[in-house]
C-alpha cells in the first residue's frame, strides 16, 4: 500500500460530499463533480480500491472502508477549517476561500492546522 496522493484526497473528498448530498456516490457523479473524464475516475477508483480506501457496493455505489471514511472525513474537516479561516481572516467570498483552501489543504503541516484550529477557537466570537 502506498500513501495517498493529492488527487486521491480530492477523490475521497468528492465521494464524501456526493454521499452527503445524494446518499450514494457513483463514478459518474465523481466525474461530474471533479470535471474529469470517466477513464480518469476509473483509474483513480482502482487505486483507491487497491489501497483499501473504498470498495464498490452491491448496487455499484462507491463505499468507504473504515480507513477510507476516516481519511475522507479528515480531508473534509481540513478543507472546511481552511475555508472558514480564509473567509474570517481575509473577508473574501466563501467561493474564493474554497478554491484556495483546495490548493492549501494538501500541503499544510499538521502543527499549522492545529494552530489554525486554536486561533479559530479563540476568535470564534470576533
């Protein structure tokens, strides 16, 4: 098994978001959400299955393993934290903050993330 790469994190986050919206995620939904081709999704899904993050359920829906769900939730939480932080600090729109959070979320160190969490907690009423 290999460590998950940035694109793999994007796929896990997309699957989680689609599941939250629709109750289930299929490859075609992921393709639409990420704006990538079906063959690209197929390849990525294969890698995520091989690395035991997801599996394909009986209905054809993409399902998380315990490890995959944990990783997807972690990625989504980091994305949400960074989006909220950027909105609060810079005053930019949520849409702009989300685009930038997407770029930052893969490279941020854990201690920086924890520092942002502390700052947000200490400034939640500001």
